[in-house]
C-alpha cells in the first residue's frame, strides 16, 4: 500500500497561518470607530490642524495631508499621504500597510515580524 506524500512543514505553516491570520491583517477595531464631538481645534505655526474630541481622541492633520489619531489607551493610527497606514496598539503590536504593494507587515509585542503578501 502506497502512503500519500505529505510535506509536514508546509502543513504546519498553513495550519498556524489559518489560526492566527486575522491578528496580522490591517483591522480597525470597532471601539475606535466612534463619532465624537470636536471640543477644541487650532492650527499650529507649522500649519498643522490639531483637534481634540470629547471621547479623548486627539487628531493631527499635517500640511502634507497625512493624519494621525491618538486615543487615550495608547492606540494610534497614522494615515500617510501615500495611502500607507500604520497602527500602534496598546499591547505594543505595530501593523503597517504598504498601499502600493498591498503588503501588510506586523511586528508583534515580542518583536516577531509577520509579512502578508496580496497573493497569500
């Protein structure tokens, strides 16, 4: 009887990827997608617009068009003018989406780098 050939290494990688793939995609947590009233807004001498919201969020809009949102718990998201996006999570995880290549790179809280390519 002939046994089917199985590449055990590929199977393990595939299984691990399927279990944890959502942890490494660009995801916008629902708790940060809230509508909140602007309580203060001003323009700095460097021509940045700074907004403070009732929920505690701070937003800076740079002259280049880039925008940074900072939340009280440490979550931060930056929308760059080239359409790249970088997220910093309170647990120290960083997710960077490279728009041109459609690649997502995650650096976990322990420094491990995971790169997701558009073709899998």
